[in-house]
């Protein structure tokens, strides 16, 4: 029970990696607040945690809205007594070659970086006043570690997140706030599917193109996030942990 007595917030906690990580935190003793755009997936995450005897709640929020982000931090503290860990996972995919996307698509893609910035801003503000904490940001191999045609805007947002993570880490470690990022490769969620591809086709493609020969699991990413959030990784500051089956090796 590595996180007994701790309170964690997981943005984008209704599905995929966010849901898996919220469940993993709760299984290790944390009280969890999950956020997202859609109510029903958040309810299902909370229900799954409570079914296993854990403690959780949810808040609808747009993490690109500063008032919503401020409300998430306030709700976490008011409902659960504090905020010790934040996993800033909320994101979206915008596809298209750099010369072909329009300004609206570019702005939508970059809103992911804005949401991460706003989340860190208000999480750090709370943690500074309450003895510190841990923040883990969701980045990607796309952008910081690899360029893939058709993902330039998405990659720009993720590269910005990695850059912000490194800078915020050195700015805030003196206040007891430890900040790192995780950069997954192909993971078993709809995000990793090429347009028009199904899971069977993806498995066949990765068997020959990815060194490990398979897609990663949400549990494997969740395990990495929990390690970064735990005392076991206490010397990791400003790291961007790649978990990609050898894609960028």
C-alpha cells in the first residue's frame, strides 16, 4: 500500500491509461479524484474503485479552462483533505501533415499543452502551501523522441509538455515538489491505432515493426506512473521516462 493516506488527482481519468492509473493508485491505498469531459466514464471509474473497497470521486472539467482547473484542485482538497499526487493525463489527438492542417486544428492540438500547463500551475500553487507533492505529466514518444508523418501538431504539444516538465521540475524541487513525465509508445488504446486500422491489424503490424513485437498495455504505463509518484523514484527529477517497446531505442 505505497500510497496509503495519499490523495491523487487523475485528469482524463474516465478511460484508457487514465482509468487504469486511477484504479492502480486506489489499489495501493490512495484516495483518487478523476476528471474528464464525460460524466458516465468518470462514474464508471469511481464505481470500479469503490467496488474494490477504495475511495474516489469525480469532477467534470475542461482542463483548458483555468476556472475549471482551479475548481478541480479546490474540490480535491475540500473533499479529500489534500492533494499529494497529480497525474496530468488529459489529452487528444489531432492528425494531419503540418502543411495541411488549419489554424483551428493547430490550436486544438496545442490546447493539450495549455491544459498541462494550467494543471501544473494550480497543482504547484497548492503544493507549495501544503508541504510539497508529486506531479507526473503525460507526454509521448511522438514529438520529444520521434517524428512521425501526420502527427506534427500532436508532437509539438507533447514536446512542449516534456520541456515544461523539465523546467518546472528544477524550478520547484526546492519546495518539495517533484515533477516528471512519462512518454509511452503504442499502447492498447484507440490513440495508437492508425486511421482505418483495427486491433488485429495493429497487432500484425507491430509484430514486425516494433522490437518487442506487441502493443503495450495500459497497466504497464500505469505501473510506470505509480513508480514516478512513489518514494522509490525519489531521485528522479525532470525525467521523461520512455516506455515504448524499443521503438526509439
